[in-house]
């Protein structure tokens, strides 16, 4: 299955301040704030939604094509992804901007001061999918995840124009985009992925009812946090896939990306949607137990044991042959 994943590619610079940010704020000087924090720790984590999804696919033995815009500082990150089974040859490299970057300082009360630099991500609108499809001999599905809004609209329209199936995953960009643009992102999607809050925001922004959304997409997959995922489709019975029980809770960043990666891996091997989502929920649980969206490991036998515990031996019999 030829999978192209479009979306953000970024690095996160996460710093820990061993005090309280609020203690450094002077009430009658808030119009002239100038602060510098001496931090104890710095974690640099690879991230970005599209990169996280392709990383997860690689962990499950499925090579996918990453499509996004980066700066010339991407070489080390590209090497990391390549080592983990990701095709990075179709990534667009900006001549002038750095790769997107998130910088965040967190204090002991979990208060944060953060900045997000979109950088090269704003040039994703320059990317055309057809040359990528020609190089791969076609595209079976294109993932449209959160990215430069104009880039998302271009990719979605090109999928409709050229007949590429696509998965709409607008994510946090729902809060930024207008209703008419959101309608363009959703119309004709094979799959629509949202979380509970995003599903409400989508309905509010588009003015559509739930039934009107289901008239326009194949299947609507809504993540329910610890309750799992809900699947709705026109004329079909709604069902929920519950996740395996986590052993511990780490940083939730990237858990939804792991869910999508597992789902796409299942689809690439011809599994049904429910089984694919069981695979996705299991990978998401593994991700949840680890700090960082690309820091989790994959061990085949323990992974299959978790599937057996959560979904039974029949699920193992279907999943086992596809895991390397």
C-alpha cells in the first residue's frame, strides 16, 4: 500500500525551570516584562504530526512517504527517520527558513511559556502530490494532517481532482480555519479523524449536522481519550474500540499520531477497520507509556501479548503475520 503522509515536521525544545514563573512577575510591571530563566534540563524531541505518523508506521514495518516542508537543518532528523523505515525523499526543503520549532519552558507548577516557529512549514503549500504519485507508481491513500492551512487545502483539492483517496485529520487547525475551508478539508474523505472536542468544533464551524458530515465522508473516527475510539458511518452501526490498559502514563504528546499509524498499518495489510483500530489503540498505548512521540520502542511478542489480553486470540491470529 502506497501511503503519503502530509503534515507538520518539527522539533520540540522542552526546558524545565526549577521554580515558579509567577514568582518572577511583578504585578505593576507587566507592561515591561523582560525575563530570563536559568533552566535545569533541556530535552530536544523530534516531532510534528506527519513525522510522528510515519515513524509509527516504520515501527510496525510499513514504509510510508513523508510529505512536508523543512529547512536545511533537517539532515540529522531525516537520517533518524530513514533509519526507522520512513521515505523522506519527497520532503520539500526551504531555501530560506528553518524547520518548524516549538520552544517551551515549564515550571514546577506546570505553568508554561512557549513559542512556536512555523518556519518552513509555511511553504508546504508549494508541494504538489502528482510528482510523488508518479515516482511511487500511484498513491493508495494520502493523509492530510495539521499543516500550513493553504497547504492542507491544496493537498485535499488535488486528492479530489486526481482521485486519490485521503484521510482528513485537520486536528488543531480546526480552531484557526474558517467554516468554508473546513468543509473543503472534509468533503470526500475516505476517513475523517477527530477527537471529541474537535468533532464539536467541526460541527460548529461548518454548520453541518452529524448526519451531513456522514453524507460526505466514508467513516468518521473519533478518539475518546482513555475510552478508545468511536467509528461512525452512514447506514452502519456505530461501534467503539477500547484501548489496552496502560502500564504507566508518560507524556501524551503523539499518542493520537501512534493511533493513526497503527490504523494505517492495519489497512495496508488488508485488515478490517475494527482490527486496524485495535492495532492503532495498542500502539497508542505503547506511546502513552513513554515520554516523547518518537521515543517508544516496539517488541513484537510483548505487543502481541497486549493484543491478546485486550482483544483475544482471534485478533492475534490476524495481526501476528503482519508484524515483522
